[in-house]
C-alpha cells in the first residue's frame, strides 16, 4: 500500500548520517538543503511507523479476541486510528511543490489608486514583515522606492526560514492583486475608495539552481533617487543588471555601496531566472506564474481588505473573516492555511485520479 515509504526511510536514514558529519556543515547552503529535506521526510516516517504499529496492535488484538473479550472491544478503536493514520499518510505522500523548501523573494508594487495605493503597498509590506517575525523568519529589504507620503511605489524583500519548511510553502499563495477599500488619508470628503497593489512571490534561487554567465550580463551604474526623484547619493552606487538572453532587467539602489547593490540585484535576477526556467520546463509552473499579478488592475484581485467592515476576503477559496486589523498585524495563518488546505485537497484529488 505504501511501498514508496521504504525508499523514503532509507533516504531519511542517509540524511541523518550526513547531517551528523561535521564536514557537511562547513557548507551552510548544503547543510540547510539537507536539513530541510530531512524535516520534510520526518513526519512521513513517523506517521508510517505509527500506521505500522497500529496495524500490529490490531492483528495482535484479533488473535487474542477469542481468549479475552477486552481485546475484541479494543479492535474497533484500533481500526479507526489505523485508518486515520493511513489517511494522514496518504496526504503526506501527495507530490509536493519542489520549491516548498526554498526561501522567497517578495515584490510589492503600487498600482491603481495613486498615493493611496503606495500607502496600501506599505501596509502589505508591514503585514509580511510581522508575519515573518511571528514565525521566526529573517527578512531583508533588497530594494525599495518610497512614495512622498511614506508608502512604497515598489519594494523587494527577501524572506528566509531557517530549518523545516521554507517560506515558499506559505507565502507562494500571496502572489496576485490585493485590493483595499477604505477612506484614503488623501480624501477630505470621507468617501471610500478602492485601490490596489500587486504582489509577486518568487522562490529564491541558489547558485546551484541557476548558472549565470557573466558575459550574458550588462551592468549599468547610476545615482540612486528617492521620493520625487531627488538624488539621495552623490556617487553612482545604484546598479541595473540586464540579462541579455532573456531581457530580464533588475535594478537596486538601497545600499550606499555599489557592490552591495550588485549582490542584491543578482539575488533577484537569479530568482526571476529560476521562475522563468520553471515556466518553460512545466506547464503547471507556467499556469501558477500566470495566476500571479501581471497588471495591477483593481478588477483582477485575489484578496480584498475592507477597512469599514474590518473584513478580509480571499476570493480564490471563498475565505472571509472579520479580523482585518489582526491580519494586517501579521496574523495571516488562518488565511494562508485555507489556501494550503485547498491546494492539498486538489493535489490529493489529482493523485487519486492518476492512481
């Protein structure tokens, strides 16, 4: 029934041996990758062992049922628990998203709505930063352009989850157009306006994922600018990298050092090229990418944040709750879990159809 688990048990044991080797930890990237895979396999192995143990207990109770009635009485409960463990194991064995163990690059861009959209983009960024803080994840601003009132015209964040599941396994569902309904701070008449911001989530690529030929890059430097376009640096520290084969362009200007901006731009470029490669490799990846934001249009939304009603609505899974203030403070788990559960149910159904 669960023959494939035997191979996973062998892999799990091999990972345990490798992680116990101090030389493996000399390469943090390798150690992190092995640790994530080990953490992914552990619940499968534990559930399988529990299912096997319950099966052994059920068989022992059946053999002794004619001798002692108490064993016969235990059999229904043992069978129920064994079936529950089997269902749990089936769900764990559903093919996973190969990027689930990865960290992420999150890009938030203001859309329709002018300054109000930029302020809302700032609200989304704070929501993700607080969500990451709640989970003990590390965040880093790679690049940003602020608006005149303190919002963001665009901002790029790196989110890293050390150990266990990667940030992609949760934040991948955030891609799309996010719509806000509220009275803008710029509105003197107190009328409710609708504006939008776009979120794009990419799995962060490691060096081994994407091989970039330096000859394929055009690197330009210029002076960074702040709100209103004024220069904020007296040196050419901002960096723009163009990947000539694909035409992908990445700019970074947050750091005062040209070298630091170049490193940040390369991180974003690797993530975009990894997503580009995965789109070409699989139709599913392409469909997923298309489901994220292309144009920040208010009608093309995945989620609505209604301030007058304190309501959050995710239109993909018909999720609705009236705790918007808490969600914006980083309490996103219920919203994301609804999307995780829907995705798991779809994968399980597809697996059942093919097997």
